[in-house]
C-alpha cells in the first residue's frame, strides 16, 4: 500500500520482498474493516476487493457481535477476505503503477547518513535510497538495526492455528474450557477445516508439528477427527508491543514492524494499511522537496496513539475472553452493555477505525476526522468526495460561493473544487455536525482545515501541510496566525 501511495506521487520506489512469489501460506488477516475499505475507495480500487470478499453486517469485540449497518458510511460492514486473497489484488494494483518488486531478497543491514540510506540485501547486493521504511513484520530486522525499542508485554496466552484435512466431519463452532476458547470451521470450496486451539503452554518459539496439533485436538475434543494432513500450521500469542518511535532519521516503520498485538478484533492488517496511507503522501512530499523533513514527525505523532489504542483494546479483549468464571461474568456484563446503542456505536467505531481523530488543534468537529464521502454537485456533474482523492492529491473543497480564494500559489499540489452538497453531515459516534463552508482534505482523507475561504489561517494550513506557495505567486501581506 505504501509503495502505491508513493508511486501515485511520482516517487521512485521499490519493494524488497523476501518471498519469491505472492503466494501466502496461512490465512492471517481475515477481514477488512470499514475505514480500510474507505481508504481503498479513496484510491478507486475498493471494488476489486469487494468482488472477492463477502460482506457481513457485524464487527466484533471479544467475540461479542456488533452490528454496524446503521453507521454513516457507504461501507457499513465487515468484508470477509483473507490476507492470502487481499495481497494478490493489492499486488496487481502495484504492478499497474509500475512499482518494481525485488523478490527473493531481504534487507540484512543498512547505514544511513545525511543524504540517504545504503541498504544491504541478501545475495551480496545493495541499493541506495533516500529513505527506508521497515514493513518487515513483528521481528523486524530494520527496527532492531535502527535501535528502536519495542516496548510492551510478553505473551500470556498462545494459540495454535492450522488449515487441515480430516477423514471425519468435526464438531464445527466454538468451544470453551478451562484452558480457553477453541474453534473449528469449514473452509469454502475445498473440504478443508480451519483449526484454532488455545494452548496450555505459552513458551513455544517454533511453529507446531503435526504431532503437537494432533495431541492438542485430542486434548480438547477427545479425538483428532482422523487428522490426515495440514496445508500449514502456525501459532500466535497475545504479545503486545509497540515501537517507541516510528522514525529514526531516514528510517521509518509501518505495520507489524511498528506494533504487534493479539488478533482479537481483526485490526492488524487494517492498522498497517492505514499507517501506509498516513505516511505515503508525507514521505512523497519530503522526497519531492515540497515539504520539510519535519512533516515526517507528524506520522509518529498521529499514528503512534492509534497503534497504542489498538494494543489497549486487544489486551482488554483477551482479558474478557479468559475462561475462568470471574472473567466470564465480566464478559456477560460487557455483552449486556454493548447491546445498548451508545456503547455499541462507540466500541464498533473504534474497532472499525471510523472514529480515528488526529489532534490538529481546536476548531470545527471535523478537524482531524475522516472526511465523509458526500454526494456533491460540481460544474463537471455529480461527484463523490472519495472520487476527488483517487490520485492521492489534496483537495480544497469549497461549498460556498466560488472565487473566494486564489489557489494559484498551490495549484500544482492542491486541487480546488467548488461544489454543493444538499445532504446532512454525520460522523460515527459524534453524530450530525454543522456543514462547513470549506474544508481542506489531505490525501489520506482526513480534514486538515475547516472554515471560510477568507480565513487568514487557510494559507498557513496549506503551507504547513503541502509546502510553501510558489514564489511567482506569493502574495504580499497575507495575514497569518498570531
């Protein structure tokens, strides 16, 4: 996703990928939440994923279903789509954008200086880059080599997960016992069974063997159901750790390299995609010399609190699903609470990432929020807000009378759109908000400024986020914030 964002901005980018093909063993991430689908919609590629997945009206918190079909978004559902299917679709988009993928290689070291990073690759090769972004997972070599601390909690629970063939039809569904929660589910079009088992011991470091899987099945169900073979077997834990900083000089982190947490709520892949969309346009502007390097500091400032919140809510979910009587009493109480509208909307908006608010200062409730995908009337006909973001370019959306602001000093970077909207403005959790006269929408879809076109803070906001005005168009005596 990050490579696509950079390519859209005209940045020369390459992906170093240790895998030799796009094939992915295991299911890993199992769904796309609303905000992630919105992000893909902002780039005009959401339909590719929607056609491959299955829409469900519920998201979940600690195995408590939360219906989001009444949420104010076009994508008020969870899209069931395994990562093994998500990645190839995304890879096709990257290929269309002409991004080279160096397969069968991995970063083994690097050295950075004032102008760039020398990156050593496996196979005794190297490359020179202005910036290096580590998207290399929870055991990130790049994070370790950069000396960035990975702070948090060691695992307290371990799960075994597998995709298997069985001679007998098993007992499908969830089961709880004194060890934890277990589950068996059929896999569509293949006769395979997906297995998730809570383990008694936590200290494992390697992937489990067939004999361990067989023993665990017998321990929970009293039989292995004629376990014949496994396409893959793995394990995961509730370890929760986060990089102390998402940036060290010219080295940045995103996705699992920046944060690992329990899988409850299915937020890992989604958080990584949203990291990439926050970072991409900022890094592109710095590389293109449009913005100062300090713009990259806003990546950590905005995304680190989001990652910390994901760690927090997943740890809470692990506690709520602990099988002892006291925790189950708490789970029952939480289930009752989440049956009420206000708590349901608040927690579901958090899980689906529709409530993310970047702290951009005081002002209109929209400031720092995701921009709603409104239906607009423009001189070119009806348009959706998200359609204006397909090229990952910022937009100054004017909903008042045209001609109130001279965009020419930023016209090579910011698109001015005069439009009319006849509907209401509603945000998840916050509800209806007053329609603003104009907004600046960042490439990631978040609102960077709200006000009248005559507001003296508008030129300052455009300069802060998208660089200084072109000198040939610089206006003398433009008022600025005091």
